[in-house]
């Protein structure tokens, strides 16, 4: 039988792992207002981001993108 998980069930902070297997790595990232993640890389990876709420500035390379949630 398939296992069902809702976003509300993913409560570990800041990263809640969605699947037990590492590939693809899928997490729910929850940040407080003004909380920042240190600059890091995900070499040879594709990143899919779905911003649920709030505003986020994301700099995947040398260009910063301002994103708004709720779409």
C-alpha cells in the first residue's frame, strides 16, 4: 500500500526529508523570517523549488531572483 505524507506531517526543521532514499533528495525547508542559509552548492543537480508562502531571495549562480510564495 502507498504511504501518504502531507506537508503538515513534515515537521523536522530546517529540513524535513520527504523520502527515505537520497535520490532524488526531496525536502521541506522551513525558515523563520530573516533566516538565511549559508552559501553552498548542489553540483551536478537540478533544483525544483516551490515556495508556499513568504518571500525568498535565491542566488543559484551570480544572479539573484526574488520569489514570492502562494502561487
